[in-house]
């Protein structure tokens, strides 16, 4: 019985891991034309936020610059992977959730809480990167010509002398 449930769990895990990171969604451009949009999967974002929340609990009493530096690396790494075109809203949402988690953690450090939203906004602007789309559109990314695909790449053209072989 236990072996069967473990096997089913492994099958579900294998099926789940094959899903794309950015599912495709039908949408429209600003001009009203059809466009396929990509968006971060909800479960991936939730899992990352949960991991960050647990780690922030252990780093709660570290100095704010140390926390900010660590958060910068974590958020920057997330943005480097998920910054695909049409995913800007999800990146802004992720940054907002990180801000809220950090604010709650800083408020729990003592009974005398002095963390206002104005101070938190200043901290976030100082320490967290702003989301920017880093990856190109697929049409640009795949429109690369490689020299090995072109005829005579790496080989000079064959030349014939008018006077024959010399």
C-alpha cells in the first residue's frame, strides 16, 4: 500500500516538473492584435516566496544592510530567470510581496516598531532591484544566423585560374 502511494507521488512529481515555467496565455497587444503572452506559474512564485519567508525568519535580527544585500541577490536571481517579455506584472507583484514580507519581518524584531511605509519604501528603493525585462522576444532570440549554416562558411571560395593549373 505504501509503495503504491509513493509510486503515485513520484509519477505526479514527474508530470508536474515537465510543465513549462512560463505558461502560454492568449492575449492582445496594445494595438489589439493577437499575441501569446507568458506569465510566471503561480505555484513557482508561491514556493519561492515561502522559501524566502522561512529564510527571512532566520535572518530577522541581522542588520538591515545584511538583509538588504541578501534580498538583492535573491530578487535579482529571480528577475534574471523570469524577466521574459509580457511578464512584467508578475515581476512587480513578486517585488511587492517581498517588500511586504520584509516589512512584516522588520516589524516583528521588537515591540517598539518604527517601521512606517515611508521608511520601508526608502529601504526597498535602496536595496531591492527594480524589475526590468532582460530576455528578448522569441522572434528576435531565434533569428540568429550562424556561420556554419551559410554556404562556404569557414572555407574560402574555390578560384579557377584562366591559365589552368600552375
